[in-house]
């Protein structure tokens, strides 16, 4: 279906008396519930004063039943109660709470959102995939290399994967002449995430044949996007960068770095070569269940989902074999915060794109 071109939702926040305003951003996805509370630091970016992240698997079983299950709702509301308490602690706080693919698709999504409001006091806004893509780009834009004018960005979620094809402004371009914005030339929301892909393939997902089938199913979804925009040809010509944002790529980066446990400060912004990214992905796929459970950068919460994430990543890397991938442990929440702070739009989106 067609999704309208996303628009930057930033607006100057109302002035608060006293200390610098506090802003909150909560992103409820198919797999994760994430909160960030921060103050602005001008050109220095965000000063984070509180955060929360929990894997809640809200979309567990959604692809099979069409609805959110009672256990998933219970887990998610428990996490949202913690988030609501943190936001109350930092009052007065200007906050925005959004939900993505699971709530977009669930036949009981509205009932769930009503229950959340009753039990936590939070009002959740369900955003479309176009705005999700735009917020992710805004949140990660500081990691893009201005020397490379074209960029592929992706965000592997629980229920979908967002792909963005970007054009960066020329070095030295100024806001005054309208040439300093990143152009979101095209985006696509692919209905394949770590949760629904794992559930679709079941036990076969951890076999060699099942893994290949998962990767190929995603590759077939990418082919039309590539054909429409000539991305592979641009990659072959050189000058295209790739930026990845997701639990999958941050996990792989942590393993590549040999971290004894996941450390955001070591991972966010790191660059991993194409060859090393593929090697780590193969290493994870070849691990047995016990090995994935025991690995400090994977652990129990991701052990059964990371293989599907590797399949999605492999499809992306095979479609567009760039020389290296930059890793972002940031995204929608940071984009929301910048919008709340009234940061001028860093991105221009000229046209709608077909959603798979």
C-alpha cells in the first residue's frame, strides 16, 4: 500500500521556568520497550539523565493470531509502568510516547492502548512506518559520513525492517540556500523482523536450510526496492555508505569487538568491515542454542531471535555489498527528542514510497 511521505514532527516546546527543560521519548516496538529522558545541550547534543530498555516481545504470536496475546500485554504493561514512573520522577517533562509495527497490525491494538492509558496514565501514539523511518534517520544522522553523498540506512525491528535511501548535502552547503538537509529519497517498510520471521520459520530457522530460506525470503522483498532506485549500481560505483540501527547489528558489533558484556559506549558509532560483519553473522548462525544463550553479548533475551536478525542482515549485505557498516545504538527515541526540542528539520522527504 502507499504510505504518505513522512513529515518532520518537531515543534518548539513550550518554555519551562527554572532549569533547562526535560524531554522524554518512549518507543514501544514489536520486541522492545525503550525510554530515554534527556536535556538538550545545544550543539553538543543530548544529555541523557535517565533511560530504560526491556525486551517485552509485544508482538509474540501476532503473525499467527492477528492479535496481541495476554502474556505479551502483561509483560509490556509491566515495563510501561516503570517508564511512567520514571517520567513522573522527572516532571515537568515534555514527552512523546509512540508505538510501531505491533500496534499498527494487531486487531486488538486499540483495546491494548486503552488498557495502557488506564493502567499507566500513558497515552501512546501509533506512528506510521514512514514517520518511523524519518525519526530513525533523524536520531542517527550525526553518524553519517558527510564525505559520502549517498547512504543506505536500515533498522531491523521485531515486526518490520525499515530501509532508507539517503542523499547527503554537499560539503559546505548551508541552511540558507536550502541545501543542508539530508534528502530521504526513498524508504520501504519490509514486513520482516526478528520476531515474526522467527515465528514464521519456527524450528527450521536454526537449520542451514531454514536460515537460507529466511535470508532468501527477505532478499526477494529487497529486490523491487533496489530495482526502483538503482542502489546496487550506486554501491558498485563507490561512494555509498551504510548505517545500521538495531539490536541485531549492535549485538554483532559487541561480538566483533570481543566485549565481555555489551557496552553501548564501545558500540555506538563503531565501523565494522563488510567481511567482518559477514563473519560474525556466520559465527552466530553456526553456534548451537547453548552457545548463544551463554554468550554475554547475546544472552537469554535474544538467543532465539538473533539468527533471524542475521538472516535479514545477510540479505541486506548481499543486496548492497558496501565496504563497511557503521553501527548505531540510537534511533527513533533520539529522533523524537530532537523533534520535541524544536531542532530544525534535518531531513527532507519529497515523495511517498510503496510499503511492502
